[in-house]
C-alpha cells in the first residue's frame, strides 16, 4: 500500500524555515500506515526539505545567517532571475528527506522537526508526502 499527498503552502519571507510536522502527522494518520517509510519531497529549485532542531528558534536564525554568509547573492552572478544564491542553498539543503514510520509514528529525535526551506520567497509552494507501507 502507498499513499501520496500534495500539500500547498505560502511562504512569507525571502528566506525561511517552515515546520512541517503537523502536515506529516496528518498525512500519516490519513494513510493508516503503521510501519513503513515516508518521503518528503520539494519540487522547487530554490527551496528544499531538511531536518533540524525545533527547540531553540535561534538555530534557524543561525542557519539562515550561515547560509547567507556561505552563499551571498553576488552582483557578478549571471543567472538572469537574480536568485543564484537560492539555487545554491537549495542544492546544499537538498530536495527531500526520508523518515521511518514505526508503530504508527514518525521517528524523529527529541529536538528534531522537518522543515520546508524557502530561499526565494515569498511564494506559493508545494511539497509531496509519499508513504509506503512495509
């Protein structure tokens, strides 16, 4: 058995980390799967999916600052849309994460959450949740 859900969301800032845990738990409940895998996928080239700490909001601030320091949007970039830094950040973060489902719950560490990462907002975005029983 497998289950697929397409989710739409709005981002409100040029760069942000939006927690997805409630979307993922809702999809898991809808699927009825108790054991298996969940894939969370972002079909955008200036956004991504990552797992990181959810306890201290300063972690997200520090991640944004470090990504901006590592990938500033230089004037010499030639990509005509002017968002080359967003493409670089998205490539580093990645487009998906895989999660284990056990006893009807997503296995995450005590302080972990799954995030949609926006690097070229604000925009209307989508992501997919695929759940495979097994």
